């Protein structure tokens, strides 16, 4: 920024470099190869989790905006690290609750289903009724398709710090 505008941001250079098939999105394999080149080999599970975090609208592709968002996080490889035991337990539980409200097994919840799930999560003290009341369905629905998928839910939890809080107690 300080040296003026001729150069592209690093995130864009990286995105273009690793979008090997030039389709404008980073696939799982392309992400794996990027991480590997940077010294972080991801197993299949780790790659799956990294994609859940980076592909925030859950459409199965990492677009440039999602990539740049991730790239600018201060510790980007730490950010996509596999959850610890407590977080894993929490995420499994959340996935279970999510699935139980996904009556049609579509992998996403409509507004009504989501509101029911939110009440359930409040009841189980995973989210706080007062603190997280302001979060609007429309904001959580990043892909704007009128439903919330698991990636969007996890992205929301990341935003409101639900997953981080648990992490603090574990180390
Ligand atoms: Ca690609
Ligand atoms: Ca996406």
C-alpha cells in the first residue's frame, strides 16, 4: 500500500498461480498443492476442514473473494488447522443438530428450520440468546440462496467466536 498501486496484491498472484485450470476458482486439489508448496501438507481430513472454512458460502468452490478473505487472516495456516478435541466434539454435536433440522436431507436449512435450530443451540448454551440475537439469517446466508448450509453455519460460528472460545480452554 505504501509504495503505490502498480503491483497486484499477493493474494491475487497466489490465486492466479494456483488456479491451474484457470476456471476462476480454487479447487480442493489446487488448495492442497498451494498449502504443500508453502510447507503444509494436508491430509484428506485436513483438506476437507480447510475447505469448510475457506469456502464460506459452501458452494463447493473457493472464489477469489473467499480466497482473499482467508489469505489476509494473520495466521492463515493456523486458521485452517484441524480443530482440537473439544472443538471436534462441539462441531460433531452441531453437525448432528443441523442434520436433525434438515428434514429434507438437502444439506441446508431454510429460515424456519434455522430458527428452530438456533433456539436449540441457545437452549444448549452453544450460542447466547442476547449476544447473538443480532445475527440475521440474511447475513449468515452468504450465498444468498435463501438457505443456510453447514459451511455458512461454521463461518458464522467463526465470526461470533463460538469455536474460538472452546479452543482457549484446551491448551
Ligand atoms: Ca481452478
Ligand atoms: Ca464458495
